[in-house]
C-alpha cells in the first residue's frame, strides 16, 4: 500500500505543479501519460464504495484546475460548444433508464458513474482546454512515451518472467470474485495492463500513432526515439500472443497503406522487410504464428484457442436470446455491470458450460443497455471517427494525415472491441476519449475559414485557394455538435 500511495502522490503533485506553473493546457500531456502508464491495480480501495485509482485522481485534479482556471490569459479554445454533447446527453439519459430497471442497481450506479461520467468529463476538459496543434502533438507523444515505458516492462516480463504488476495487490475484480475463478494472461505479457489483450490493443494504437509521429518528426533525437519505440512495441505485441491486437495492427497498416502514400508506405515496407527477416532468422516465430492460426480454427474440447473463437460467436447468440425474453429488456437491457448475474449458459464443442465473461464490448453494451443503448453508444463512438474521416477528405496535405491517423486509431479500437470488453476496463477507455478529444479539436483548428474579399493564400501544389486553415465559426450548428 505504501508504494501505491507514493506513486499516486507523485503523479498528482507533478500534474498540479505543471498546471500551476504553465497552466492547465500544459498539464494535459502528462495527464495522458499517467493515465496510460499507471496500472489499474494501483488503487486504494474504499470498501463498499469505490476504488481510488490513479486515473480518477488525475481526472479530479484536472477538473479542479478546469473549474478554477489558473491562467486567465491562456488562449481561448477553438471549440465554443461541446461537440457530441447531444449524443452524450442521450446516452446518459438512456443509461439512467437502464440503471433504474437494473437487476443489480448498486453495481449499475457505480458503473454509470465510472464509465459514463468519468470519460465524458475527461473529454470535455481536453476539448475545452486544447488551443493549439502543438498541444495535440505533445499529447500524442506523451501517449506513445507511456506505451514505450510499458514496452520496457513488457520486455522484462517476456524474458525474465517478472511482471511489474507483481508489485501491486492481486485483485481479480467482481466477476472473478463472484465466480471463484482467476482470469490468467494465457501465456502472454500484459505490462501495466489488467490483461494481455488490453495491452495488445494499446500497443496497436501506440504503433499507429508512433508511425505518424516518426513521419513528421524533424529532429534526429525524436526519430531515433520513435524508431526504437516502434520496434520494441512490435516485439511486445507479438509477445502478448493475442490475435485481436495482431489483426488490429494489420488493419491499421492496410488503411494507412491505402490512404497515405509517400513516406508512410516506405516505412511500412521497411517494417514488413524486418518482419520477414525475423521469420527467416527465427523460424520459431513463424511456427508460433502458424500453430496459433491452426488452433484458432480447430474448435474442439481441450483446445482453448479454438474454443475462445467459437465462444464469441456463441456469446452473441446467447445475448440476443437473453434480450428476446422480454421486449422491455430489448429496449433498455438488464443494467450496467449485470452480465455475471445473468448466469448465462451455452454450448461449446458439444459441452454445456457457463459463460463466465463477456468477451465483447459491443455485446456487453447491448446486454446492459438494450438495443437502444447500443445504438446510442455506437452513434456516439462512430461520430468522431466520421468527423476525422471528413477532416481527412477536406484538409490539404500534409495536415490531413493526422486526421487519418486518428481515424485509423479509432477504427481499430472499435474493431478490437468485438473481441474483448475493453471499453471500460483498465486504462483503455481513458486513452480512447483523449484521442477522440484530440481529433475533434484538431478538426476545428485546421478547418478552412473563408478569407475577406481579395485576400488569397497560395500553396505550391494546388495554387492559390480562397481559404486558410484556422478555427471554424462554431456558432452555426454542424454535425460535430450532434
């Protein structure tokens, strides 16, 4: 417990010092760094109420400085109204309806506060505080740096069997405690994350961000750091032995290859060449991948990999059947954090068995809040991705490619949510909503604004356009304000 108190105290003191000296905006990168790096296991439990985690302390500290602005002369945010506000209000309202009809009211209230209010408060603070593209890049560097530090921990975990999580009290959470089981890591590494799949998902996002930062980096020091980080993160994502993150990074590379020509494709080819060299030099790597691929499609009792794949398909069928029992449950679900109390059972490889965990964030959201709740959260999460894609299509080069990168990170995140309940587990949700906020603000900072009559700017490639980049007039309602 002493170590936990020291870590949390140091993090909050550093965050507060930065905010006091440089203002709240200068503290946002460190907040992002700490949210990703501090383990979810680094917490002070308050029995019967909630856990005091590093992420919650950081959020409270940011909220205090946000309410009592310490730098009145700081730059104004380009966002006058909070984008996505209407969808957030609708999601909160429906979550309250679901909670009011929950089969586990107390647990639903706790998750409502943790999953909904925490993430939305974090998003609002970042959206209303970021005032420059430089801050956005500093936040992305901080996130990549945090995942790089995790990769160092992961390296030692892979080759020494020592885990940084061994420094913290072991806690399985409510589901494991209720069922009396332990959810192991399945042979992969997890660094500071609660599970290897969550760590792999963070690595997939981190690699995507690092690739863009490497492309735009101007100093040799930054390029060396980012190249080392990318290589170490690739080693770690392999060592997670997690198929979802592997597919996630493959999807990211496909999207970047299709839509971002030039240097990015060259860097991807270099990484592909290095990967091929590793497969030739270390045939055991290829054998591991081939065996894992074969096990994935070998659905038989006694083969965990094959069963876990089939588990997710059977889970969807069971979830739909469970909601179909009652029309009202189809509307608002069984309440947040209710999965374990439903005592679902299904059939795998001819064996009847209990379904102990909800291995899909989308199915979890569907069971907890019904089809209406699923539709609302899907609209809320997909809208920022749509806006990032629209910015990519509208902005000139090279500004457009950061919007593409943020679109890709959100896309692979939502894809990986199909295979693990990662939306509100560990550090993942904080990472997602910081990226959403950065994407929204970047679009506003770079959105074209009409110039006065007779004023023109020129670019070497496209000639003299009649617009310049800058914050848009946000007084008119747009899709970004939905």
